[in-house]
């Protein structure tokens, strides 16, 4: 039986993805019987591909068995239901494509350097550490900073960032199309090559540059199951998104999905800037000392 079938058999109300904005694709949600009974909100989530463990965004990791019992299912019946759960299938490798770089990638030009310096970064340090480059005239990525995305020592995809904040409503980031990348960038973590024991998760590459080794970003506002699996490998995880309310909701959502994995997950909200790229030196130092050093 799938998770939804088990919950239905136990008479427990649940929501599928699309039935509630709180339920991510690949998960089902129910009221948490430990802290959210009567809330009419799916605060406790279980992956559809059964693992036997779920996570409440308030009170943390919970097993399916203890959840059924907390809802009033007789323990023997709960044991039988859990024993009949369809287990997660073996993972298959993501099909590999071919890396195709955008036209015009080369060294940083003076305008790229001026832009990076205006953001408080040392261009030469970014080139050495993160392998960035510059694009000048281009039909698709004009006047952008080129950001290679590395996984397991190999550049598997890329992103670009327009080297200006002067024009409002411009699409500042443009990434590789699926036919231009070896692995979809939505399945990897930018900056993962420098992570060891702990990891700090941000929204964008400039936040990763600011925090330094041990920081990653999901290269977008959302996150995928592949990225969750990669984050779950680190025993210490800090989710540090932008300070605006929508980003904080995403941070809590990501943390709730990581709670079911071994290790510790924290949500960190910065107070001295809207994101890590604009935070104070003291706050970045504290972030690093707590989670990365």
C-alpha cells in the first residue's frame, strides 16, 4: 500500500500535492497529531515513495507507526499497516546530457569587475575559487557573469547573472537549457564541492560567495527531491534564505522535508541584511562558527 492508502485505511484525513499549498510534489500531508490536531492544515508530511518516516515543520521527525498510534489506531493494526507499505524504489541515475556553454564565455571584462566590486566581492578571488567568467556581446547572455556548476569534480551545468542591477524587472539569472547540461541544475547544489560536515543553504550564488566554503544554493526559489537527497547526506544543515516572508516560508518547508533524515536541521533568519550577500561581517562570521567551523 502507498502512504495515502494507509492513512485512508486508518481513517486519517490527508492532502495530496495540489490539494494544499503546504504539500510538496512527491509528498502527502496530514494534521500532526502531536502538535496540530484540529488545525485543518497538513503540518506533518510523508514522502509518497515510502520510507516509514515523515516530518512535522513544528515538532520534527515522526515515524508512520507512531503517527498512526497517536491518531488512535490499535498498535497491532498500525504495525500491520506499516508492514504493508510500498517501499521507495531503488534510485535510478539521472540521464546524462552534454555540456554546451553559452556563446562568448571568456575572462572577466572591466564592467564585470566593476559590478562585482560594487557588491563587495573580489573578482580575482571569485575567479580562483568559483571559476567564474565573463560574457560580453552575446545574442542570449550579454554582459553577464558566467557561473559553472560543479558536481563530483565535474562541471555539469551553468548559470549566468546579468552584471547590473540598474534595469528593473530584468531576468537577472539565465541558466542552461536541459540540452546544454550534463545533469539538470535543479538536481544539484551550487557550491557543494566545498562542503564537508555542515552545510548552509541559501537561495542564490552571491549568498554562497559571501558565506564561503560550506554554503550551497538551490539555484532558484524552489528545491527538488534530488537536492533534498543531496542535502540529507550532511549531518548538520542550516537553511538560511532571504529575510522576506515568502523566502522564510520556503525555508521552513525545506527544513520540514529534511527533518525525517538523520542529522540536525535548523532555520536561520538573518537580521542585518535581506540576504547573506548583504549581511554584516559579524553575522556571517557567527553563521560560519555555528554550522561550518
